[in-house]
């Protein structure tokens, strides 16, 4: 089964979704399952994982409602206040929802040191009791912090979103590559090859632009810990779904069939415990 491990849905709200700037006009509208299903079908994908884009309990409820009504949405990565005093009780309630697989916080928008706050670490540690995962959304300058964070939580399963958003447009690799290799030393951390086109030049990128970054990620994480994700519809500011997918499928075309199947679906199924 081929799984897109990372995409979003929203009913566009210009205030709530102010991160969608005027130059991203193409995604300043609603994106719902009826928009994605034909795209997945056209690209030979069997299902997807819907990931939060708004930090609210209502966002998690919204995504779970969509997953309940659309069987191609195989899992949901929601949001919860991981610093809440009665978090364990809330996670116990959340565990009743079969399609809720894990959580994410938009750490890329937080100040330095956010991941290492004792109350945040304490909260994330509690995910393991319910087999919930955690998606790490950060910028390259937060990678070393992410290593110290994940190192303290060996029982939690982590996945790094968007290969930590390296500065592809500037062709910068050195510092990012060093920190990626260090993070990959932790066996409980996986990585999504997703969202890369939005970090490149939106209008002039070529597939060759991504090779230096994919080389590092594949060398560091290996084919057992890499998940394909489109980051649809955000990717549409720079590429059509098929173009984003082709960056990855062409890169892995020399790998064995079983390795390709892992990257394009099996690793996501295993990581998120999808049906």
C-alpha cells in the first residue's frame, strides 16, 4: 500500500491561517478530502496521513471527523497541549480514537529552547504509554536542540518533518547535514522526505537541487526510517503533487523494489500503525 505520510486539510480562515501569505495565494482557499482523493488516485497513492496545521483541540476534532468519513485517510496527527497539567487523562481519552496516531507542535515558530522545557519533555514522554507518535517540525537551527530532546525520550517514536526545512534555495548543506547525521544516530527517530519544494526556489527549482539533501538523509537514516510525504496542499505553491512525488520516486528508482515500497508506504504504515 502506498501512503502519503504528510498532508493537510483546512477550511481557509485568513486570520487563523495568516501564515499563508499573499505570495501563497494559490492555497488561500479550502482544501478538503474531495480535493485530495482524485489527486491521490491519479498518482497511484492508496491513502494518507492528515497532519495538523492549527494548534487547537478543534483542529484534532476536525481531522478525526474527516478521517471517520473518508477511509483513505488512514491516520491523523493532531494537536494537544503537551504541557497541560492533566495531560495523561486527556491522552487516555484520545486513545479511544483509533485513527488518532500522534501529535505535533509547530516548534518552528517557537523560541530557542522550547523543546528542552521540562514540562514539554514531561508531556511528550507520556505519549509512549499510549503508543502515540510525535512529529518534529523545526528549522535547521533547531536540529541540535531536537537531538537533545529526542535523546531524553528513547521510548517515544519521533519523525522529523520536511527533513528540517534546509535552505535549499541558498544551497546550504554543511551545518544542516552535520546535525541531521547526529539526529539520525537515535534509533527512535525517522524522517519524512516531504515539503522540500517549498524550501527551494518556487519558480526555477530542478530535481537536481534536492539530490545533495536526499543523499545526506538516505545515508543517515537508511531506507527503513524514511517516509514519503507530499505536504499537499502547501507544496502547490511550488509544485504539482506529481512533480513533488517524482523528486522522490526518481531518486529512489535505483533501490530495490522492497526498499522503494518501504519508503512509499510500508514505513509509514509501521511508524503510524496504520490499518
